C-alpha cells in the first residue's frame, strides 16, 4: 500500500527541463525559448529552465540572425532533463552587403538602412532552373521575369524593366539593345529598355543582392523599382565546376549547362578570376494540335463536313503531322556561351586597380508561322507539296568591360574613378 502511494506521488510531480543555447563558440543570451505555451529568455550564459507537467512537448528556440530550432521532448514527473541546442546562423541575414547604403563600409543585412535579399549560388541552384533570370524568379519574392520567346526582361515589384538598376560589383551594368516591335502580347514592360541577366556567366557569381525598396534618391531614376547587385568571385587557387542537365516530363525541352571557374593570385597583391559558361537548350512545344484543314479550303456554301473528311483522308494518306505545324513554342532552342574575367591589384597600401571584362554570345532558333498547301498563293506546291515552315535564327554578341581605380587619402577621404564600355 505504501509503494502504491509513492508511485502515485511520483507521477503527480512536475518535471524539470534544463538547457543551454549556444552557437559554435559561446552561449547566446536573451534567446527566446518556448515549451508549447510557456516562454522564457536565456540568461547571459545562454541557459534556461522549465518546470512543466508530465507529457509530450515541442521545444522551440529563436534568436535574431539564426535559424529557428525545434525539438520534440517528453517531460517525465520527478525527473530532470538537460539538453543543449546549437543554433546555426541564417546565411541571408548574416551576409555582408553594400547595396542600399550610402556608407562605403560593408554592413550586415541586419544593419542596412533598407532590407536586402542576398542569394548565394547554392541557394539559386536549388531552384532547379538553368539560367540566372529564372533562378531569381523562383527564389526572390519581389522579382518577376517574363519567359518570352526571344527575351527574358526582369522587373521588381511590377514596375518597368528600365526602372530596375543592375550593378556588377557595384558598377552600372548596361541594358539590352532591344527595341519595342509593337506587339501587344508576350512582352513585359512594352516600350521600355530591356535587360539581360543571363549574359553574366553564372559560374562567376559570388552572390546576388536585391534591394527590396526603391533607391532613386541614391542611384537615380533607373532605380525606382530597386537595385540588383551581382558580386563576382575573387577566390584564388580553387577550381569549381558546375554541370546541369534535364528535360520536361513531356519528353522535350532537353537542357544542358556547364560552367567552370578558376582564380589565380598576382604576386600576393592581387587576383584574377576566370569563368566560362555554356548552355544548350532544345525547344519545348506547347502549341497543341492543329485541327483545321491543310490541303483544301472551305468555299462558300459548301458542305464543310464533307470537305473536312476529304482533307482528313489526304492528311492520313500523306502522313502529315498536325502537331508539328504550330509555331507556339513553350521555349526556344537556345545556345549560349560566355566568358568573364574579374581582377584587382593593390598598388600601394590604399590604392587598388580593378577590372572586369565579359563576352557572351546567344543564338536563338525560332519556327515561324506554317504556310499550308491549301493557300497556293503562299506556297509553291511543286517544291513544297505539304507546305513549309520558315525557321529563323537570331544571334546576339554582348561585349562589356569595366576598369577603375579607388583609393583613400590621408584625411580618410575615399575616391573612385570608374569607366565602362559595352557593345551589343
């Protein structure tokens, strides 16, 4: 009888959870620790303690600049459990950015005057996309891109492409030599100057910084929607290779990309970093099936069902493929190759010479509208008895260069002289 009462007493007792929250080196004070509805803060050593009824709980720990940690735990009556929780830093919040700040001192993302999104190449590759534009389209909330046949202009927060400022290592990157052709469909930001992020080799990118707010007061009217700053790699002595391949479930749209990066040191006072990318993409046809007549027209006051049946019999006899004539492609066949060189050299204690040179070539292959044999005025039936489909190829070569020098005077006055040129 005495043992039975003792057992009941133990189960009625509360349990104690003691713990410590820390990173790789030290305890984290004032971290928020929650045990279901109970919530406390850690002390100066990162320690905490809970007293709770027996049962299952979820222990949640949050701390500014670190990723949230959750752990299931069971409280047992009359017992004390001790646990340790290691928090990992949030890469995006811990990134150092320059964009969006008038200060020349790099700041962490928590200390910038306006919020900025920072994306590493690892985060962008996880989207499964093949080019930089679509990677950011899937990763950045404020970023929008139109997957058009011949161009992929980008916008921030729905404004025109010409209101997005693109920086390459903090220097303005040129727009596209693309003009408005008058089409009312299929173009984002009609009438505005376009931009082409895909002309920058992905293997050369260290990180991408996207300013969430407008910055026209600092950068000018081309930054009304925001700023995208692409930081290039400055690593030396390492070689990185990236390979990507795949296709759509429908069996088309095969794609392949390859990139390589290598950096070299210059007399321990500078560096030069080389990158090269190649992308090959086959078309994805999403035009559907053509259901109209191919070889015969519908004359006035004619029996349309009889003419359609006659035309279908000719199609079956000649083996005409109704799926191959529509020019509405989901994506085009595109072949793109590019190379980039980024470098810098310290001349003296405070003077640095820096340069960036890039070249990119893109070929886009497009099927135009099909010319059917039912229109003899458009088709030479002796040469093309089944009609024909014109095929176009557009080739674009983009060459750009940035060179500059920056230094600091004895009176702590920073100055920079930069010049850029481009041809397209």
